[in-house]
């Protein structure tokens, strides 16, 4: 199953109130908390209710991290080619030019 993505535009970015921070600003905190939850769950010291609560929190943190990464990617694409961000190619850290 292939998921389609909406076109990348400034209009696609969610509007934030002046007091609201973006998920990008809290990415590191969310990721760290998610890693701590995973460690607790893997240790096996949580009862069923605690495990379910930790799992629910983890799913929320995962979604926040995913949203932050998508917003960061959009910002990079808009900076790279503001007129056509959807035509930008994903970064290849290995540098393969197939």
C-alpha cells in the first residue's frame, strides 16, 4: 500500500499561535522521553495497566516526532527551492548517484 503525500507548500504547514511552539522545537525532548518509555517497557517491571499507559504515551510521542521530522523536511525543501519544494529530491547521505 502506497501512501500519497500532499504537495509541500507553505499553506500546508499548520498555522501556530504566537504562544504555540512547533513540534520541531520539542523533538529532542519527545525522542528522549520515548526512549525512556521503551527502556521501562523492555525491562518488564510495569504491570499491565502501566504498560498500556506507557504504550499510549509512546504512540503519542512517536507521532509528535514524526510530525516534527515532516515539518523539518518541509522547511528544508522550501529553503532549497521555494518555488517547487515538491520537486526536491530526498537527501542521500551516502552520496550515491545512481
